[in-house]
């Protein structure tokens, strides 16, 4: 069965490694990251964005994840990524999601606290993990578009107050990473991660995982980041593999042929990310 992500993340924070959380959009992407996790003996967080829930339907997404979890030899959680719609959060919890992100970071602090608190109350009744965001992560993630100029870093004192006021079980503080690939290297504020981590005991979440170099991931994890979200690199790997199939054979018309290649590409990216996160063998 799907498990709440709280226990796996708490242990990761305590022991100083990070769980890779993958945004998937199709059955084959889901199967690819599940196979990677089983091979790596790593705990796994499957994620879907709001856009993907709308594309596939929450119950289909949950059903696929449940089938995977039923036969997997590693713990698997299913997480709803960046959602500010209370009704969709409630629907996802109802169909079996074991973790949700309430992203009210576009609202002023007090309102973010209030909205997050409401979700924490609902989630607590279902043993569901809650992640919230402080500051604003820049870049593009599905429907969520934050211009560089509007990206703001999280304030460490506010982070402490936010966790105390909301009782949230995981916190995603904006610390300089961005959704999508980077032009050059990301400019991560490591001092800020450290300042947040001494004030906040819950597992911290690193958004914008695509494109972060290994050394920077390791440093962020050593400072308290216990979950890393990866979306864009999987989509690129998946799509490039399919483009390659059609470049080689424009007449290809068997989804099983191109999906097999796409799945293999996603699996190898997932394994590389798990290795960066240090979660291999931690299941
Ligand atoms: P990337 O698209 O940069 O991997 O970011 C993923 C993410 O943060 C999803 O919430
Ligand atoms: Zn994100
Ligand atoms: Na990124």
C-alpha cells in the first residue's frame, strides 16, 4: 500500500540523505521511476502536478500508484505537487494520495499560514503528509509561472514561525533554485539553507531539482534538504527518446516501441538522481 511520506522524509533528514521525488505524467514514466527505485532499493515519492491530475484524473493516478506500491519491495508515497486548490487537495486525499503540497506562497504570510493550517487539519485525519512553500520558487512548472524578478527567497525567521503556526510536516523554502533547466549554474543561497535548518526541524524540500550539479545537491542535502523534486529532466529524457525513435524511423507507429525507449531513458535519469540524493539502499 502507499505510505505517507512523513516517515521516510523524517528519517532522511535525521540521517542526512535526501529522497528523490519524481513528477510523472504517464503510466510508463511511473513504471520507470518505480523500477529505478526497486533496483536502487530506495524509498520513492511519486508526484503529480495539478496539470497531470487534470490530464489523467486523480483516481487513475492514484490507482496506478497503488498497483505499483502493492507489488514493490520499497516504500512508495504519492504526492500532489504545488496545489492551491483546497477542493483538489481534498479530492486527491479521498482517492488515496498520501502527501499533498499546499502552495499558498503567492499569498501574504498570514494568509499562507491560514490556508496551510486548514490543509494540515484535513490531512491529519488521513495520515497524509503536508508540504508548504515559503518565498517563491522561480521558473516554470506546468501552470505555475514565476518570473525571475518575482522569485523571492524564504526568510529563516518566518520559516520558523510558519512551521510553528501551521504544524506542517515538510517545508519547501525558496533558496535560489528554479523550476526548469538553468542558464548556467543555479545560484543557491547555502547560508540561508543552514539558517533555516537550525530553526526548522522538519524535513526541507529542494524544488527545481533538474539541472542542479552534484556538488550543489550534496551540499544542500548536508544542510537539511531531505526531498528533491525532479520534473523537467524526466520530461526532456522521455520526449527526446521518442523524438530519436521517430528520427530513426518516421514511419514508426507502435507505441510499445517508442514508449519502451522513453521508459528506459526516464529510468536511467531517475537512477542518477537517486544516486545524487544518497537514497540508494535506504528502503
Ligand atoms: P524541475 O522541473 O526543475 O525538476 O523542478 C521540479 C519541481 O520542483 C517540482 O515541484
Ligand atoms: Zn516545485
Ligand atoms: Na530546475
